[in-house]
């Protein structure tokens, strides 16, 4: 099985995607979309959400992961004020309902470079909403969270998992703002599973202990230059 990848990486045409998946003997299980959700209106985000959710529904996928971002260009996020937090929480719940109408599960995806990236931000939005979550071991670690402890605290909220390993030194520089996510990725921050500093075996063991029986997606983030 595989995921859709970033919007635009693979075709958003259901017929073309079905042919591509069949060619490689794969099924589609999930997709990812960044959305602006802390502003008064989510009209533009709603259109993107509906487009991707419709495609995933047509291809019988299960999960749509959502990362709230500052803007469509993934600009460096400024801290949200209380009103923006309120809007974000409300729009995440609305997005959850919209995705459910397509027969899918929406999962909040904390992500470096998004407005939900640090351990403090993650805990706040989980406390202020009831939306399910995607555990991404790499991005949690970049944000200062312990992925093993995250499973222990939030196992009942986890509906999808991205397993990543990483170089802790480079991740720390991203968290401190010394490197951008793209720069660190180009330097090899994301490592093959078992060759980095994330306790992947303990993450999987903790998921198993808490009865997780859904997908484990092996993600290797990289950058494409087009060359």
C-alpha cells in the first residue's frame, strides 16, 4: 500500500491514479494536505479538502491527514493568539466532519513548519479538540515531543502512523530555527529506520501494547530538485 504524497506529487485524477496503483500492485490508504485553518473563513481550504477527500474516497482510501499551516506557501508560522486558536480548533472539527462525509477518517498531523509543531502546541490543540491524530515519529521529535510518551498519553487518539527516524542534532537545529526543514532534509536529517536517534522499536512496541491495529507508513522525507 502507499499514500498520495504531497498535493501535486501524484495525479489528482482518480482514473489516472487507479491505473498507476494497479500497475504497481498497490492500494491507496491515505493522503496528506496542508490547510490554513486559523483564519475567519476556511473557504479556500474547504475546496482543497473536498478535492483530496473526493479522490481518496474514489480510491477507497481510509485516512486524510491534515497539517494546519500559516499560509499556502508554508511561511514560517507566527504564534497564534487566543482568537486564532479558537478558530483553528473550530475549523479542525469542521474539517473532521467534512472528511467523515466522504467515508474517511481525518487525522491531525503535527508537522515541523506548521502552526502545530512544538510539544506545547500539540498538547494544547489536542486538549481543545477531539479530533484524531497521526503520530509521525520524526516530526514529533523535531517539535520536542517524545514519540514513545506521546503514544502512552494519546493512544486512544492515534488513527494513523508515519514512522520516521532522524538525526537528533539536525532536528535540534530545526527546532531552534538554525536550519529550515528543507535545509535539514537536504543534509540528511531523515535517516533509514534504525539508523537514527528515534526509538522506533519502542514506538512500535508501545503502539502494540495499546492495541493499535491500523497502518504503519514508512516515510522517508526528501527534497526534489527537478534536475
